[in-house]
């Protein structure tokens, strides 16, 4: 059992329709504020600082996706939530899938936002190793480059304020938290079969100019697993680059739960 205090916030009253928001690498729970403000009028929203991010401490040298899913379980038990819909952005999607593998009976719906059930490619694994080498030497350059590349090129100026806010979140993330998450993502397994077998409602939000994940692959995946998808303009940050359309997609999905 994990004996730690985890940071999260909650909005709304309808615990029968609970939504858990799981942020990505170098992010924290505050990225969901605009979305939870809208959805909390009808649903109970939990937004979590995952291990080593935001105000949640590091608890290991490697934060596996399974360990982060265990963190989520502790929070759900504390909040007396027996079932929920998971919305995971990028790394948060990996955590959502790990939780779905551990506790499929608790998952009403699962939304992968700019995320994938696939494991890291060999190239990405090599890049994870580089994080360990550069994060203590030139953290700001690493974070600034990593975050900027998440936006579609045309949006880097259009959403400059949001970009700088994300960079600040990344820079204030603990070095050890960044390393632990990078190694956790590097070691994650292929959970395509888990996603496919999951009986819950499934949806994928896709950026048509996402440089990290092939939009065509995600469209095919949604069709293959019996899920739905929303294809949006922009890159890897749909909740910023296409905020209103993302909210609309989530509201429509929740109406089916």
C-alpha cells in the first residue's frame, strides 16, 4: 500500500458519473481547469497530479504506469468512487490503460487524448535515456524544446501564452519526477489488447498534425476496438489547440455513459 499524500482537486457533485482527468508528461492537474469547469456542472470531476508532477511527490526512481494506476486507486477509494470514466492525455492515457487492466470493472468509459496503447519504439526508448542525461544539465532547454514540439507549428505563436504556461509547469516539475516518469514510460508494455477487450465505452481524441502519434493509426485503432474518435486540427495538445471542440467531444461522449 502506498503511504503518501497525493495532490488532486475535485469539482462537481454527481459521484454516479465521475470523471478522472490524467495529465501528460511535464504537465499537472491545472491543465484541465477550463474543461473541468464546464463538465463539473453535470459530473464529478477529479484531476490528479500524477507521481512526481505538480504537488505530488516522487516515491520511486521509476514511476511505472502501474504504480501511477495504484495511486489513482487510492484516491478513488478515498473519494468513495466505485466506477468512473478515465480521460488521459498522452502519458495520462498510458496510466488510464494500466488502471483499466488492473480494474476493468471500475471503468465506465476511457478516452485516450493524443495517446496510444502502443509501447515506446526503440527510438523513443533511446530518447527517454537522453532525458536522464540532460535534465540536470539543461532542464529549461529540454522542457522548452519538448513542450514547443507538442504544438502544431502554426499554433506556437497563436497559443504563445498557453505554451509559456506549459513550459513553466514543466520547469517547476521535480527533476527526479521527470526522470522517474520517463523511465516508467520507457518500460510500459503494449496494451492494445487491453484496450480492445475493455467493455467500457472508448473514444480517441486525435490531433491531425500530431508529430508524436500517427493520426491514421489512431483512426484505425478506434475502428478496430469498437470505439469512436474525434479528429481535430492541431498537434499533440488538443485540449489547448482545440479547446472548445475537445469539450464538445467529451460532453457528447459522456452522454453515452
